[in-house]
């Protein structure tokens, strides 16, 4: 796995703007190299701020959005359109303004989706998304049933959770590269669907985008060699690159 590169910005707005410009560059480069580009989106305040910066960028059209495959690293298992859903936030911030191919946008199932689409049961939703990833791996390359995502975006919590993989939880102990249902999350909503850390590690590049003093201790623990069981962020590494894009407050203990 790659080692961590850290880039520190003056504030959250600057970090979000830099992440957006880097994402546009990375997707355009992936398309030049392979025809298609793929990105795994995240939620959270700075994650959605970054998407708004992409929407506002003068370089937005440097990417052929019809040839971008969009995935999510985790999702809240609530009804479609709920403001808590990462995909609803991403659509409002960016995706609805882009000429995406709907067949290349892959949200995780909502709780009220039809049963054959993964609704009603988070375990079923996880199984359906695993099949979506397996199908995409044929187009995008990768080992086994997980695509080699070009960029996987992630945030982190103050205790070091990433995606919806929390410390010492069943999800962090899931060794297989796949998708899992997550129940009894320590922060609401309690039921979610998430990639495992092993699945996330198939990404060529993983970018952590984080801001605020509340993240500083977890970042320091991850950098200092904590186990992924205790600090899941410590286990989030890309095959080619791992990049932390932080503001000064988040980086204060590094």
C-alpha cells in the first residue's frame, strides 16, 4: 500500500477548493489513459463543499462527465431523497448539474427501494451493491469483484471512523473486500451500508479530505501507527497514492 502524503491548507474552504481542482485533474488524466474515469464519493461538510467547488470551477468541462462512473463509499439506509443520504446531498451539490450517463451513476439502495433493488433490508442492499461493483470491475479493471477506482474520497470522524466503518465494529473486522450492512452506528442514523476497508483499498488513489480541530487526534493516531481496528482511518490506503488534504486545525497534531 502507498504511504500517506499530507497537504495542509490555511482553512476548510481552501482545502475543499484544492480537492476539487485536484479531482478534475485526476479524472481528466484517467480518461486520457483509460477512456473511463471512476470516483467514489463521500458525504460530510467538507466532502459536499468540495463537490460544490467542482460545480463552480472554470475547469469543470475538462472532464467528459458522460464517461465518469460514480460510486459511493457508504450510505445511510434511509428513504430515497432523504436529506441524510449522501447521494441526495451529492446530487444537489454537483451531480444534477452534470451531463452524466445515468447508467454510470451507482447509488446504494434506499430503505424504501423495491426489494429486488435492495430496499427493506440493509444486508440485501449490501449484496445488491456488491453485484454492482462486480459488474463495474469488468469495465474498470481491478482484482476480483472490486473495481480499481481512480479516486476514492473519504472523510473521517473524531474517533477515526471512515466510510461507515467504526472502531472495533463488525465492519472493521470484515476481512473480505466487499460491502456490508452496518447497524447500531454510534452516530445517527444507526443503519447504513458501507464498503469494507479491504474493498476501499482497491482504489488507485484514496484522498482523505478533513477539516477542524475535532479530527486532529484521530489523524495523529492514524499517522502514529494505530491499528485499523482502533482507528479505521489507519487502514485506508490506496494502491498508488494516499493523500490527506487537511486544514491547519485538522493537521495541528501531526
